[in-house]
């Protein structure tokens, strides 16, 4: 069974994903990469690409943890579902057993 705190982890990761996406969007997209390849701008473009790469790495990492948390949560749901099925089967069996006893006891009293 997953920890009760899985919801908090998922919320925090989702928040981190949104913040990272926002930061990535704020960095913008450089459309004139060929023009940046001059000796004066080469350093700036490299810094830009490093920042973008860092944000994308952070985003991928957050998605990885987020998906693992969701998988754990989903496994818990499936375990609960299986447990509920077993409980329903057991209750069904008990109900049918009780109804058979009642029918037998009624038929015995009628024969007398």
C-alpha cells in the first residue's frame, strides 16, 4: 500500500513541473541560432543553451518522479479494488448460505 503522503508528493511535483515549464517559457526560443554563431555571441548562446538544458533536465526528472508516484498510487487503487472484489465475493457467499439455511428451515417446519 502506498504512503498516505503520496498525494502531497504528487501535488509538490506537479507544482514543480508547472514552475519549471513557466521558467522554460520565460527563457523563450531563439529562432536565429545561425546568427548567434559569431565569436561575440557564442558565449551567450552557450549560456542560454545550458540554462535551457538545465531546465529541461529538471523537468524530465520531475516528470519521472511524478509518474512513479502515480504508478504507486495506481497500484494502491488496484489493490483496493481487488480487496473489494474479495469482500463482495465473501459477502455474496454468506448471503447465499444464509438464504439456503432459511429455505431449509422453512421447508422443515412445513413438513410437520
